[in-house]
């Protein structure tokens, strides 16, 4: 038997189309900076998710920060965030000057709405919902709660491009939705982020503060605080080609998820988090096991990459000041493992991964 070459937990996927598009752009003398190609990509993304406006940004952390700034959120304000998420979610809140208020998650790994209700104070300005791995959780009820309490709903949909709920794309329920195009995402431009909204005023504010707060593009008069968070057309050219491949990747992600389920469903140690594949294009393929670290180490010896779930945010050194009870976040973090998740995985590779997991538990 030939040795299995290493299967990465995640890797980018691009081909001749991206190479040719970049080549043509450079041969035509493109100026590299944000211009028409970025605008073209913004239109493509807005159309895909069904939003009126889209602004592309350097990454999905900056996009969360800018969403908060566009909503005038800062010092003295509180923003509710889940205790289970990628660290960028609370960090963007801290960066804005506001205080993140952590709330536990429910069985979908998204915000527990009852705990959100309890966490609202006079200082709360917004709730940041994170659709973990494309799941919506209580998004619709959360939207109602935000409306009732006069709060902004920001959707961190970094993991959710290609995932819908009740016929609407995730990221489009809130006042602003945020996406990421870093390498592990379903499509990538190396780095990248996007904000989507239906609110013209908010969109204009985002465009202004990402360009130093200029009163108009190319004019050095600034009537509000701003930064340089513009994108580059060079990356946008790449992104336009990636977006052409998104529909196929959504189909493939669902096929792979089904295959993992089918092959591992008989392993009593392996549990799945309920996910409706009619609507969700899973970003990473996740399992819950009694001993994820040991399984991860074993898979590594078999040339298989995997990755432990994020720790609960309040257990990270920089958030040790956080008080509260987060049993669900702790429980998921202690048991979760992400398996190889690239859209280009072959069925034979998935079969190999599952066979090694079965072997680990049944040897
Ligand atoms: C939920 C969530 N929010 C924010 C981010 C940050 O995005 P970026 O890496 O593009 O800054 C990520 C990245 O994985 C994420 O998963």
C-alpha cells in the first residue's frame, strides 16, 4: 500500500482561472489599489447574499470593528457576544472601545437567547450574533428581541458564506452582516472581509470611515474619524474568480458532510451537532468526541490534519476578567474536533480519514 500523503485540515483552492485573471489584470496595467474590480466584487457578493450594499474590507476582524464604528458604538457601550466564537468577535468589540458582555451558547452553538435577554443593561447597544459553522440558532427571535429593546443586531457571518436560514442568507438578518475570506473559508482571497447592509446611510458611513473619513473619495478633507481599510483590486480579481466557483463548493461541502455522517454514524464515541444541510453549507466538518486531543494526535500519525475547537473565550488569558457561567461553551470546547474540511477533498480521502477514526476507537 502506498503511504497516504498528508491531508490538511484546510487548504486554499484555486486554479488556472485565478492565475489567468491576475495575469490579465497586471498585463492591462491595473493600479492594484481598490477601484473597479473591488466594486465589481462588491456587487457580486451583494447579489449572492441578497443585500442592497456590500463593502469589501481587508479582513473579517476589521469588518466587525468597522460595523461597530459605523453604528457609533464605542467607549461606555456594551455589546453582547457569545462565549464560544473565534477570538476576533470580542476583540473587535474591545478595539472599538466598547465592553464585550459574554453570554453562553445553546445546542446550536449560537447565542442562548434567554441568556441574552438577561444580559441586556442600560448600556447595551448591540448584540453580535455569530452563526457558528453556518447555523442560525435563534437568529429570528434574536432579531425580534433586538427590535423590542432598540438594539443593533450585528451578524458575524464569517463562517457562513453559502448558508441560509428560512430562505434568507445569513448575514442579512441584522443591521449589518460581516463575512471573512481568509484561507480557511469556503472561498478565499488570502485575506478579505465584507460588510453587507440594506441601509444606505450605514453603507455610506462604512465607505467613508474605511477611507480616512474623507468627505469624498480623493479629497483630503476629513469631517470624521476614519482609517485606511480599503481593499486591493489585485485581491478582488482573485475573489471574482472564486465567487464563480461558490455554487459548486456549496454542493460539495454538503456532499462531504453527508459522507462523514454516513461513514461515522456507527461510531458511538462520535457525535454530530445537528445541522440542516438543506440550508447550511458547513464551513468545517465538526465532530464531538470524548478525547479530541488524543484523537488529533493519532490522526497526525496517520498523516491527517485536524484542529481542536476554539476554547471558551472567557478561558483565554486576555479575557480572564470575565465573570459568569458558561457550561455549554466549555462543554463544546472540550469535545470538539474539526476534521479535514477543504472542498477539494476526494471521497477516497474522507473514507481514509473515517477509517482511521474507526480504527482509533475500535482497536
Ligand atoms: C466567527 C469569526 N469571526 C471573525 C473572524 C475573523 O475573520 P478574519 O480572519 O478574516 O479576520 C473569523 C475567522 O475565522 C471567524 O471565524
